[in-house]
């Protein structure tokens, strides 16, 4: 299971024993590099970046840190080792051995799931393309690039599955991954949140906190799949995803910290004049990114999701830790539903509510970080708390997309929404202000004025370390 770095495409799947597949992937590799060149991080080709690279897929010590030029990053195919007698843990095939090949009857569903997941990976790299030009510090620049190369690797993970298991269709899907682009009017990315811009670093931190966390929950449920190669790919991707969410949580936390420091130093809430991002503006960005990411879980009641679950191709988050029959044929689940002009709690068949259950798990997880941000505010002695908006707020998908609500989920008229949304979502003026703070800082140990330096280290290197070298 050691990763073989002597091959053109590093892998731990014994790629050289399958010449056809190897050739197909080697044909795709230059197209990927062209895409990276055109739509990956701008002005980054010559930089030497202190990056971690996977050296082993074992739990301990899989990461190796060194300076790398990003186009030379060793993107490859890494799967968590297989457990030879793994069984399917849910659905009608529960108890049967996991599949090493795609079952013919589930082929199109599996392909759709892999394509949808795969499409998000290069999308976020495209969304973040210009952020390097305004990085608040070298430490942050390095973190951005680490996230970008790993999203690139996640694309490799999904493209490997398509090419290895879906024949000609899979090869075509692999091409299409590089043809759709974030925000492209003709060929957009599949999911809407991945067509939004990430125009500034506050948005980037919110994105990696809220939207990468959707990735955690999607990957977590695909990691339960009866299709073993998919499950094992996703398990390894999850270890990388954890860092992305860390970047988001600590990033937002540092913006909050800086806001509090400025409020206390100058004894005022009005810190924009001192170059800080005020807490109400942070709350508005939070509202936006949370609501857009909440949409990614789809419809509250979904027959597709029920089919995915029933057939064993996509489970629930932490499936094996849930104490029930893992069939869900006669159980109920409680969801929030729109009933006339009210939002009420109602019991529905659990199988149809698999999406909503995943959204519930996601919201609980989102709230943990909000509490840690509030600890920072509390410690600073400031009377303000950040809060997740109600799940019905500002939705574009699902039944709540038909209504407007305030942050607490109280249904309001369109007229009231039009009047009040500027208090809840970033206005053009807010965005222009945040944008005005985005000035590139490249000197080791220096940092922009709107964000506090990090408390933690990267691979035992202090904030002062030269995380990126310019030649
Ligand atoms: Fe990813
Ligand atoms: Fe990610």
C-alpha cells in the first residue's frame, strides 16, 4: 500500500499493472496541467510553496513537507487500504460483501454521484484563482495553495474512478470535468454554490468553513458506499478535507479576534475606520455562506436519496455508529416542513429524509465552530454573539426556497424581505469595504491589519517562517 512515486502518476493502486487505464490517465494528465495553468492560482507557477504531500495512506505520518512548485506537485491516486472482508452496512444488500466492480443496475446512479462530487473539486480552485494576489500573509498564501492542490487531487481521485470503472462514459465525464467552469454562463459547474465568486479572503474563510464542510458530509456518506473503491477514495479525501475546514475555522476566528482587539483598543464598535471588519459584517457573510452551503444537501424529501440509500451506494454520515436497523423501511424521521404560512415539525418516512438528516448533521457541526468564535468574543468582554441563521433563511433549493424568512425563520413577505435583506446579507457597500482591505502582504512575519496572526503552527514552523519563496 506504499505510494509509488517512481511512476508518472503516483499511486497506491498498482496502476502499472493496468496498461489501458494507465494510458488513459496519462492522456488526461496534460489536460489537467493545462487547466491548472489556465484556471488554477494566478501568478503562482514559479513560486516555491511549503506544501505537504501524501507519502503513505496509513493513519500515522502520511504527510511530508517540503518546498514544491505547484505545477510539479505530485497529484496522484491514493485510496485508504481495503479491508478484505468488508461488508455493506446498510440498505437491501446489507451484510453482503462490498463490490469491487460497479453493479450494472446501479451504474448510472453511481456515475452521477461521482461526477457531482468530482465537479466541485476543480470548481473551488477556479473560484479561488485570484486570492493569492491579495493574501494577508505568507502563512495564509501557503494555506490557500495547500487547499488548491488538494482539491486538484480530489479531482484526480474521482477521475480515477470514472476512468477505471466506467469505460468510455467515464472517459467522457473526465474530459467534461475540465470543460465546465465555475460561473461560466454556457457550461457552469453542476452545483450553484460552486458558481459563486470567492472574491475576498473573508469569503474564502467562510467558504472553507461552510462549503468544504458540506464536502466533509458528502464524502462521509460516500465513504460508507457499498462500492468499495469509492468508499476508500473518499476516506482518504476526508483526511485532506479536515485541513481545509481548519483553514476556514481559524481564518474566521482570526478575523473575529482582530475585530475584538480593535473594538477594545479604540473603545468603539465602529472599527471600519481602523481597518477592521466589524462583527455585524462578519455575521452577514456567515449568513450568506451558511445558507448557500445548506442548499447543497438538496431537497428535504428525495426519492433519489432514498434509492441511493436503499441500494447501498450512499449511506448516512457515520452509518455504522447509528443504532438502528440500517434499512429504514419502517422508521420515521422528523423534519421541518412548510405548512401553509407556518414552518412545522413533522414525521416522514426516514428513507425519504436521508438528505435532511445529513443536513441536520451538518448544521450541528457548523454550530460548533460558531461557538468557538463566540468564545473569542466573550473572552474579549464584548457583548455580541454570532449565530447560524435558521435553515429556511435565504434558500434557493427545497421547499423553503418558495418563501422568505428572517434570520429566526419567521416567514415574512417579499416586500419585507426586500426592505430588510440589506441587514442580513452583505450589501455591495459591505463587499466593497471588505474588498478595499484586501492588500497583499508578502513579507515573512508580517500580516494585514484586518486579521490577527495565527496561534498554531504549520509542521512546527512559526508564523515568521518563509512559507512561500519568490525567485
Ligand atoms: Fe475536495
Ligand atoms: Fe476541500
